[in-house]
């Protein structure tokens, strides 16, 4: 009853062919340009998207292992609950990145600031809107003292499926 | 092959018993307090989440109809592509809200700023982190000239499943 079934609406193409070495956030250094290949049947859904500079991408971490509810994240050598980290191995492995939209040509969206693995199945595109998505006076818990490591930290493959 | 199966990790409880009258964004007026009833098996995943003031909730719009790829959103009487609006009826009906975490008691999370229907299945909780999730110099497309209506606009049921 509690099963929820989605389907890929397209594929994300990026220079990151494997998890190791991929930036851990879209706001980190080392992100790259890439593209979304939206399946052609969804093309009408792009109408007026080109007026937005930034998009929220929701996607399926297809290479993530099942993982544990307690994890050691990339940015700190301490254990935290999986809901207090942004690691790809989660009960439902849904990824979220805010990327920069460069241009749209047909069903291809050219994107900057990608931190997503090549071949990742795309679930949804939403316009990023500061009036909806910005919050002030935010406390960032254990991350407060670890954000300085964002620029020097990259994926080391720790959340991969076991067969890889 | 492209089917992706998730499962609810809990249920969102709110005073909004039906779509009509529900706020259309967590940043709008008229939001309410409520709670997340996380299924007890996921309890360990909450470790250290209480250090964060804001959470990103991903959830399944369980009352949303299939909808069209071209929609008239709440904030404007013009048609836009579904990926250029935040409406609940989408190819994959995944909702995203940034809410305020008040406190956690066992597997119950007490939440402010809810814009979510009572009984909504929860898919994921992520910590909201400005260093990851804020962007500057953003263009908000067709929404730029319609954000002043956010405070006076609420759900009118247009994206409900047909049987309701």
C-alpha cells in the first residue's frame, strides 16, 4: 500500500562517469556543465521554463547502495542520522540539486553547476524561486563547523552499491 | 526498466484536511503547525537532526490527479509547462517544502510553516543548508510579476484527482 512508483522523465548527462571524484554539492567547487536529455514525450512541459535562471532537479541516486540509517558523511568523520545528512544512500534515494539553466534546445536542457553522475535518471524539474525556497535565520546543525571543507571534499565512493 | 519504486517513511499530519484552502507554498501566509509521524523503524535516522532549524521535506502528492503537461497555475491565469510551475499534478508527483523544525519527540517531529495536506506520505527528510540551497542573482520567469499574489492565493482544488 505504501509503495510509490515513479518513472524516469529523462537522463542527466555529465562528465562525472563514476561517483569517486564527483563534487558533493552543486554549490561546491569542481562542478561541471552537462545536459538533461528529457524524454521527448515531456517536451510540452518545458513551456516558459527558459525564463528561470535556476532549476531544482529531483533525481534517483541510481548508484547508491542501501546504506544504513546512521552514516559518516563526506564532510565530517562523525556519525549522524541519515536524515541529518545529504548522502545519496537513503531509505528513498532521491537526490536534489539546484543547477543553473544555460539554455534549452528542443528536449535538451544545457545546465551549469552540475554535481550529478552521468546517466542519472531524472524524476522532476521545478523552477527555483527565492520567494518560495529561501529561508533566513537558519541553523545548520553539525554542518555549521564543517562548511569550510566543502571546497576540498569530493565523493570517495563510500555510498556506492556493493557490487561496484 | 525506468520504473523507480519508493516507499513512505512516515505520514505528515496537518490541519489541512482537503486541498481546497490549503496554502500553496510553505512561504505563503496561512501555513500551520503540524507533525511528521516517522515510522518507528526509521528512528535512528533522526540522530542530530535537532541541530537544524529548517528541513526539506520530499513527499508524494497523493491526492493529485494525473494532470497535463500544460497547466494553469494558482498564481496566474496563463498556461505554462508543468516543469515551469510548482503544481502538484506532475509526471512524478513529488512535493517539496521547506519547513521549520520546532522539536523532535521520539519518532514525532513537530513542524511549523506547513503547506501540506493531512495524511500525505513522506518520502525523505533532508537538512536545509543555506550553503547548499541558496542561490543569488536568480531570475524567476513568469513568477516575477505574480509573487505579490502569494499571500492572497490558496489551493482551489484544481489539481485534485477526478473522483474527488
